C-alpha cells in the first residue's frame, strides 16, 4: 500500500525561554516529541504528588514487567475511580509522565476521586489486540481492589489519550472484550482519530497505522471501535482537537453511530493541540468544567 507523506509540521522546542509550537496530524506525535525533550512536563518521569494523596506504585496486574499501574489515593475518597491509559502511538509512553498524570491528579484528588495510571505492553512486544487485553486486565484488577482503596468498583471511569483513547474506546464499544470486568460508569476518549480503522486503512494514512493495524481487513474491523460498537457500551465523552483534520469528524461519526444504538455519546471539540488535550485536562477552565459536567451528569447506578 502506498503511503502518503505527512503534511509539513513545524516543531519548535521550549528551551531557555524559546517558544515551542507543534502542528501534527497523527496520534502520538506530540508524545514522541515529548519523550525526546529532556525537560518540561511532557518528559518528566515522576509525578507531582498533591498534599494528602498516597501513591501505590507499580502494582502488578499481570506477570509481564510492563503490566503495572500506579494508584493515587486521596485522604477522603469519594468512591469514584478514574483509570487513565497513556498514549504514544501504541509503541511508547509511560504511566508516570507529567502530561498523563499531574493536572488530572491535582484536580480530581481534591474531589476525592481515586486516580489510577496504567502501563501496558506495546509494539513490537505486543500487538494492539494484546494491548487492549492488558487494559482490560488492569480494569479487572482495579475493580477487584477498589473497595480496599475507598472506591466503588461500579463507579469507574475509563479514560485514555491518543493510542490510549483508541484502546479505551475499543473496550467500551463492546465491553465483552474485557472479560471479568464489571460494567464501568463511563469512558472519556481524549483525541483519538482511530475510531473507524477500516476507513483509515483504506485511505491515505501514516505508517504508524500500518504498525498498529497491519494489512488484514479482518484485523482492522476487530480493532475498530466503530465496527465493534454495541448497545452495551457505557456513556462516552469524545474529546477532539479542532486543530486536527481527522479527529473531530471521527468523533462525530462515532457518536452518531452510538446514538443510533441508544448509547449516550457526546463530542467535546477543543481548540487545543493533540498534546494539550491531554496535558491541560485538570487545569481550571471551561475544558475541565465540561468534562466534570459530563461525569457529574451521569445517572446514578
């Protein structure tokens, strides 16, 4: 399959007071840039721990060294548990990166929410189907331990960014893909354009999608949230970057299909870059308020 060349991208780094601007069309691009930086929130491999929050690091939900998660427990837990799955093009990323955790933890821990950040096996060690199974196993582990942490296993919100957003959308589209997991409360997908995989793969696309989804159309359908969508999906909030060409159209198409099967799905466009969709969530402002409004407006179980 012939690949197209990525659109021109402008990258400037914030070093010694210089301004950085990043423009990109692909899931995980900003994550890769962040990992190449040796300073700044994106590259920091430790979390700023808010006062009164206890961290349980590197809890093993599987036998592989990559199958670990960190749980952050507030002093007075509300019962809600937010499980965060990092992005990185299905190949890179880390559960302790500042842009994955810091602002989200600072915001939701004050509200009494337990915050969990998940690592999983990645390409080339594990294909995307195995990655989805890892995230499913992490959900099962969190629900099994939620009560001892002060949480409610049924009041779990599954959240992910970029490639992580694809994984949580896939599991949420058909929760039977997470055997052993109890139904969770809602899913928040942070800027994935990979919601309709066959359409991506049949058109011009970036090489990272070939790495993730291969050449088999049956595999495309199996790994596509849109094609796996069922009426058993939980309520979903699809945050998308209006600065990207593909993200919001994909989110709207998925939300339309979800409503057709009577699943609640809302699209939240943001005039932010792909990376800012992730890093800015939790900062005071209309964006975080809108995510809170969605979560707080969920019907009680």
